[in-house]
C-alpha cells in the first residue's frame, strides 16, 4: 500500500476571521540534505500575510527529520494544533506527530517536548485526522502497521501527554471496507469512530 505521509494544504479560520494554512514544504538540513518541513501561514481578512505571525506571516516547523502535516485545529485559547507524521533522519519508520504553536506562530514549549509529541505504535505510523474534544483533549487517528493496514486512534491531554485511560494504543485491524487513505476521527455523541 502506498500511503502519502502528508496531505494537501489544511485550512482553518480563526474567530477574528484570520485564515491559517498549514502544508508540508521542502526544507534543507546541512547534515542530512533535503527534508520536509511544516509551513504554517496566517492571512489577514483581506488576504494579505499577517506580519505579526511568525516571520512575515509564516512559521516553519521542523524537528530534525521529515515532518508532514495532515490536520489543523484551533483551540479556544487561540493556540494552533497540527497533526501528521514525522520520519526521523536516522530511520525510514514513521510516527504520529502532534505540534502546538502559540497564536503568534512560535512553538508552545509547554506542550510535550519543546512543542511537539510523537507516538510510535508500529513500524509505520501515519497521523491523518485531529479532533479537539470539548474538554480540550486531543484525538488523533491514522494508519499503522508495516503496510499501513490498520487504523489507530490515540488521545492526548492538553499538555501533550498520552492519555493511558483511553483504551489501549493497540490499533484496530481494518476490514476490506476500511478507507485506508482517509482514516478520520470524529467526536460525536461521546464516542470516537475511525
């Protein structure tokens, strides 16, 4: 199964009408060469880049390997959550990735480890869809397994710690009808479906 680690640009609109866009972009590392980074942009309501965000309206996010974004959400306090996949430069195995930035585009270093958390479930893990619960808990679903043949759903608390009260992080095996390319989490009526 060939599964893209990232997806096209993700878009969210803030309460003030400003628009956030996140996408996977080419990067460069002096030690390893080309990488993939996450580009996070903010636009004013008139469509112009917001100069108060990042550097000239853009924040670049990279944790030393290849980082891909596939989902974007805005917390009630204005902080920005990004979810996707990370592939360290030392391996080809991929892990779930959740990143939180402050409203100005800087990383929220109080979240996880210097603004991000990773989750290694199996040899290949691809984060796909992030949902914020009403209580602030973060739910991430995606694909896992050597051939991305299973769906996995994990939950993190507001500080980026894995919620060990949420099931077990063992993924559920997909059936033939499972849509492997778009595993999504939905918070509906108190349960999570993938």
